[in-house]
C-alpha cells in the first residue's frame, strides 16, 4: 500500500513538472524581444545593441551582419526600454521596445537615421516620428545659419539678418509646438520622455520656456500611473523634483497654479451665455471628463448617449463632464443639447474650425477627451466606450 502511495506521489510530481514547463516557456517568450532586419550596404560588418539606462548607455549585445547586411538580436525585457541600434557612437537609431515585440528594421548602414523603416513596435515608430521631425527642423535651421554666414559681409545684411532671425525663431517655435502636441497625444507612452528632452543642438532644448516644466509634470504624473516601476519613470520623477528645487517655493506654487489655470484651463460660455471655467469645476473635487464633440458628428452623438448612462451612475460619486462643442452654429448646438437632454456642463466658443479650445488640447477632430483628477492632473485621454467605463469603474466602484 505504501509503495503504491509513493509511486502515485512521484508520478504526480513528474506530471506537475511537465505541466510547469509550457508555462515557463510562455512566460519567457512573453518577455523576449527579437530585433532583426537589414542594414543595406553593410556587407559583413559589426552592429551593436545598447540599452539607454538613464544618463548612460550599456552594451547589451553585438553581432556580425551576413553578406547581405541581415542581422538578428534576441533579448529579454520586463518593461519598455530605450535601445540604441548602432554601427558606431555617431551612427545609430533609437528604439523603444516592449516585452514580446518582434521588431523589424531596414536602414542604410552609412547613416542609419536617414529614411530608415521600423515595424512591429509602436513605441519605436513614435520615436522615429519625433526624430524625423526634429531632423527636418534642424536641416532648415542649418540652411538659415549658412545663409546668415554667407551674407554677413555683404550690403543689406542688417535687413536680411532681421528676416533670418525671425525665420529661425519661427522654426524653433514650430518645433516646440510640435513636441507639446506630441506629449499631449502620447502622455501614456515612454516616448513622451524623448519629446521632453529633445535638443536642437548641445545647448538648446526644444522645450526651452520656463513654463514647460508643466509638461514634465504632466508626463511624470501619467507615467507614474501606467509605469510606476519603470526606472525611466522614477528618473523622470526625480528630475521633476530637481527642476522644481531650482525655484523658490513661492515661484513653484505660482507656476504650477498658472500652468493648470492658464495653459491647461478653459473658460467658455455655456448655452445661457455664462462663462464656465474648467478649473473651477475641478476645484469642487470632481473627476472631470473634458470632452470635445459636435452636433454634426454622428459618432459624437452616439457616444454622448452612452456617456449619459455613465454620468447618471457616477455623477453623485464625484464625476463631472465639461463638454466643448466644436460647432460654429449656435442653434444647431443648442438644439442638439436639448434634444439629447445632455445633463452636464455644455460650452462652446462657436468658432470651429478655428477653435482655440481645440487647438490648446491638440484636438484635430471629435470625439476626443481628457480625464482630469481633482488635483488637475490629466490621468487619461481618448477613453471611449468600454475603456471609459472600465476607468470609471476603477475610480468609483
């Protein structure tokens, strides 16, 4: 009897071990990242993979491309990570890899950043978008600097200098605006960190205004929710504290207050003509969904009807909606509000497609939304349907 029990026990142990093997394989496979592709014109050359670790880069792996320039790397990641795929310290592209991704890269080995293609990695595509735009801006700036130097000793330079200075300043302003829009659209991605710290040159950050610290705060607050254990998030939070420490407490309080009430605030008339300020609603302790819609947008109308159900369920718990209509016809807007019996705060500047409110929040078309917590931090954006329901469930149920 005892030998029978022993045999049964040992058999069960073996079965459990065998069952565990597939789960171990699945777990490892989920963390594995494969980076492969072709470096055209490389022949048999070395290609390197480094990890960007806060302020330093760490070598991870290297390989020799085959005679056609093909290469492959395999590595294990537990969180989204910035990587450098490079031929040399000056010839590289930046990737933002997530565990489980299969990333494919096609590039010219002589200058990897020039027209490279990447697939299989949303974060890496976002990084490419940022790098491509900045490279185009810098190229235009270099042309202005060259024209400046060529005209320095020629007649009429003073007049030309004024024009060139203005053109250079406009390019810098446009690039800054682009980075801010990128941050607002991708605040839940680590790629937004790249947008915060991009430089025109060694001495000039794209975000170069003292008030731009608010965007550092927005990204830090968002990533703290979505990637709390990421070393990049922790480094960003540390950097935020260092930046804040450069100013007196009075300046900090004033700047952050203004950042919320001026840069990320709205003050628009409701259907009765009374101006309602977004920040005033937040100060009442509400979680506020800032939503952009329009009477001519059927998708918006359908979404509003679903939103009414969530509003009726959670309003008493501290949920409010500040709905900005992107209309230019007052009658159409007011009629739709009354017809659908929209119970929340309804406002509009009636200036679409030139709506300042839409431009401030980089809204290209409705529907679009941002969710604020009672402290005025943006904690989510573009939540629709079930995604919004799940988020509200997490906050209030």
